[in-house]
């Protein structure tokens, strides 16, 4: 009997593929880092100075340079200052009210871009808008402080302007020359809000806090902020420079005392809103208000 080779019942499937790399284990769950942990370390002093210069160069610092040149032009003109006119809120598309409206809204929106830049730079430093007092934690107190401040500064400022104008040392400031149409007052109020937010966030909250970090004495920081504030109002005349510089000194002092920008924003908004809307309603109807 012939021996036969046994047949295996297992079916060969070819050589086994080589083993792949071992899977990477998942990292353990970790708590989300805090804002302070993710903030960048403070840059050197020279870089902080350049940050301030850059912010001012794209915002109110540039406005100050233009205002200075405008004031020089007014001084060297053949007309007396009281015979010259400057307009704060003018039409951007005369004779085309719908286009004018959209251009007004675009101008107001883009003018707030430096404020968003400031908030971004604060966030990069681990700070929030509330670190300079831009929040809604004290609405009643902020409103009361802002209203009183607006009444005192606004009333005094109007009186000083009228005295300077009638003395022949101030330009005729036309607060608005928008078309008499349904969006006139809303645009004036939005313009007042934009002015208030931009100036107080940049010139008070941001600038003073950054100068603190650089070790500048508080009195010098407030004085510098006030001079810049007055400078970008020079296009309205020397009286506007002086009045706004004094306003800057007061606002800077109150920010140091209160640690909040919100009352200053409210005060500034009320001053500009009453000025713009009051001018629109009263010009031509009262004798003491200069005509365009």
C-alpha cells in the first residue's frame, strides 16, 4: 500500500502583510487655556511705543496732522477767521439722497475700524474691553456721571465758542449740512456715537493704559492725550483746540479716578448729539447761532 501525503484543510492566503506603525495614542483631555495663559508676553518698550504710533497713525493722530494743515491754511487765507466756514457733517453725494445715506453709513462704520484694532491689541495682551471700563456693569452710574459731565462741559464749551466767534478769532462751525430728509437725524446721532466711541476708547482708555505700561507719569500722559485731542480739532480754530484740550484734561483725570471709559463715551455722545441735532433744528431760527 502506497503512503499518501496528507492534505491540510487550511487554505493558504499568501504571505501576511507587514504590520503598520503603532497608532498614536490620543492626548489626555486638558482644560482650555485661560486668556491670561494665551496672551503674548509684553513686548519690549520700543515696540510698545511703535504700537502706539501705529494706532495713532491710522486714527486720530493722522486727523491731528490734517487739522493742523487746515488751521494753517485758515490763518494764511485772505478772509478773517469769522468769515470762514468749516462743516462737521456734510453731504457726501449732493442731490442723491439714497447714495448719500449709504456713503454716510459706510464712512461712520469705517471710522470705527481703529477701535476694533484697539480691542484686538488689548486681547493680545490678555485684556478685555472691561479692563478700560468699556462694559455694561454700571449702567445707571455711568449714565448719571455722563449726563452731568455733558451738561457742564457742553454748556461751557458752547458759551466759549460763541464768545470766540463773535470776537473774530474762531471759524464759523457748521455742525451739519445734510439734506432735510428722513435719515438726517439718525445719521447725526450715529455720527455723534462714532465720535464718542473712537475718541474716548483710543485717546483715553487705550492711550493712557499703554502709557502707564511704559512708565510715563500719569500727569504727563493726561497732558499728552489732551494736546492730541485738541490738535485734531484745530480745523475748527484755536478756540476748539483749547476747549477740547481742557476737555481732555478733565476726561483723563476722571478716567484715572473712575477707571471707566463708559461715562466719558456717554458724555461725549450727549455733547455731540445735542450740538448736531440742536444746530439742525435751531439754525436760522435764533439770532445767536451763526448762519452757514
